[in-house]
């Protein structure tokens, strides 16, 4: 099938904008495949892997835009490529007079700056972060694909300067009530939080907010911070800062299990904390030492929320929002028709922590789930595209997001996967998550509503039953309107929870009815 | 090492330089945070050797 391409020299656009352009191109009639990327070395390699490279494409440099199409005919390629200027309108590019191109220019304009938020491609990110630190700025580093060696070097340097590096691969932080990156609109309060996981911190902070309490600061540390190679440098700095912070009365840590040596270091530090510390190390299979009476280990994010609220003198049982239905009634309603023929659970997640926590809840109840991001290596799926039995898929994993938008900002790939799973006669329970907040999709439920409806139709027409269970992570102050998103789901017959742990527990109880 | 700067980050208003995705600057502005958007482009066309030379010159 014919391949067409264009290289637009010296026209730089950010990756989120280009993914949106790519989505629109790929929806053009006659277009079979497409890629819209800047010409960095990594992207040029990706084009080769995607079989979308052409000899001329490899000449592009990191400031050049590459657009590649595979379409039904050469004419169709040419027609679509001729309309590129229309697609690229509004993305910055060549026709907007830009004010600032470099970190230095930005600092010159805003000398009082105290934080650099960096989301440039990974191969350039460490360099920019280092420059920001040298200028005395704290860093929130959203970019991933930064090497562990560079991360360690950045954090070691930051420590010598008394600065904080949140990241790399840091999805969220809340500093003094301000959400950075993929954060939710959460009120200020007395609970501080720390953690490498973006969606884990979002779930924690939203639940605290929805229970009527608030967050002093939630410090994202970056996904590798608690590895033994990095040694928890940001976690320890953050823990110290929250311990000193007069506005924080209790501190929660939400994370996958740290490296063995780092766990010891963190536990030693917790011993000397002056405030209650609530630790939720999801998936940790060893008992944590009970260091002092102000240390509270928790198995789930929900338990950490409850313990944190209790630690500041609150009571979750009287202030918690509830789902608005009786769990037992709903279980018997959804359980009708469970059979040994179609009894499988499929979880399709935008949030990696939700995929992980779901597996951990099932594991603790004696059921192993297969996954592309498994708790234990022996539960690894043979291929991320194919499920059998009970499976949970982290659709934010690199396999699904190389050259494509993350499911938190675009539901296209997840919608396709819902329809794929519906065709599997084993499917009985579908578990989904929806993440609201700044920078997330403006209508996460709307993006999947059609696929959920079509999946239900497909299954029903074949005389089977499908229960769709969902969790929503968000607050009523988020741009997407929590209640509107919830209502759209309930109108589709979806059972909705404001907690991934409760949704996962419901699925567990459901499939146990077999 | 003094942690005064980290304490200040948690207690003083944020003033942000946003390098990259403009949506992050938009959401900070929506929260009434002082923010400058830098429409970053790879220095030296992304050539790492040239970047090293540039760094040494600066």
C-alpha cells in the first residue's frame, strides 16, 4: 500500500498536539496508518519499527516535523498531505510569534520563578532539568525516558543545592493547593502525601477531598525514586519537608514496594518523624516492622485515606461519600447469570496503579490475575493484545503508548479494546477506570460510552451477560464534572465506584459467585 | 545542606517556568498561578555534540 510523507523543516510542535493531529489524520477515509512526529533520533527509530519509514524521513532533525501516511492510493496520500496546514493550525508551529524559546529566556522574564515544569522529550529532559537546578529552581520533571544514571545525578546535585526534583516520569503533584501536571482540583487541608505513582496520588488526594478533608501538599517523586539505584532521594527530602511543614499534620506514602535497601532507609527515617506516617506499599508481601505507634501500614489506598483522616482527628465513617446503592443488592443483581461458561474478568486501565492495586486485592484473596504489568513475573501475559481467563491490562504501558496518546488523554485505543474483549465468549465482568482532572481527557466517559454500549449489545445479542464495573478518580471541582461523568456511566447500566479498591473488591465478590 | 528552599517551595506562591506541553501552563494559569510558557525547541537541531559545545560556550 502506498506510503507518502512530508518533512516540514524547523516547525516544532509539542507531542500532545501532534498526537491529536495524528488521530485526525488516521480517521481520514482511505488512510490505513499514519505517524506525526518530530524528527528526533528516537522517533526516527520508532518509524522504522512501525514500518512507516522512508529514505528521506531519516534526514529530518529534531526540529523538523515528519508526517507519514499509508493510504489506499498515492492520490489519497497526496490529497491528505496537501491539507496538512489546516491540521496544524493552532499548534504553535511556524505562524505564531513566540515569546520564549529557552529556559534562560523564561527565567529572564520571570526572575522570581521557583519551579520549572519540564515536559520536553526524554532525550533532552535531563539537560534542561540540570540547567533549571543550576539556576536555583526546583524541578517537576514530567518527561520519561530519562536514564537512572541521569536521574541519580540530578537528584544528587539537587540535594547539594537544597532543591527538590519531582520526577522524572512524575505525573502529578499538589503544592500548596496547586495541581501540577495530571492533578485534580483538591481543597487544601492537613494531610500531606508522597509517592512515585501519579494515579496513586490522584486517587488518594481525590478520596481525601471527597470525604470532606484536604491536602497540604502531595509530592510526586517520579516512578523510579524508591528503586535501590536512586535510593529514595526525593521521597526522603519530601518526607523531611512535610515533617517540618506547619500546615501538615499527617503524612501518607503511596507507592509500589520500594527496593529492599531503600525500604530500610525509608523505614529508618519514618522512625524519627514527628507526625503520624501512613504507608501504603501496594503489593508488598512482607510485614513492615512496627517502628512506632505513629506508623500505620495499609494494604489499599482506601485504607490509607481512612487512616490519614483518622490521624488528623477526622472520622471517615460519618463524612464519606457513598456510591448510593446497597452493595449486597447490587452484587445479587449483577451476579444473576454468572456461570462457569463465561466467568472471566477483564480490567482495562488507564491508571497503572489501579491495574496494580486490583491485582494485589485479588492476590490477597487467593486469585492471580494475568497482566501485561504483573505483580509477579510468572503472571505476565504472553502478549498484551490477547487475554484469556482473568486478566487486567495497563493500557498506559509503553506498548500501547509509543507514538499514541496515553489513555488518560485519549480513549481511542481503550474503546477498541473493549470491543475486542466483548467478542471473547469468556468475558463476564469488565472493569474500567476513569481519571478526571487537569490535563486529562475533557470527557473520559463520553470517549468510551459508545464502545461500552456496543459491547453490551454484542454480548446481549448472543444470550450472554456482561457486568461493567467502573471506578472514577476525580472531584466535583474537576473540569470534567464528576457527577456528570458518573451519571453518564449509570445511564449505561455501569456500576460506579469512587474508588478503584472498592470496584475491584466488587468484581472479586462477583466472580466468586460462580 | 539547608532545606530552606524546599520549605519555601511549600509555603510561598509558585512562580513557574513551563517548558514543553502548553496544556500544563494553561492548567496552572486556570489556578491563578504565575506562569511563563516556554515554547521549547531542541537546541542545535537536537545534535548532541553541538549541544555540548553550546553548553560550554554559555
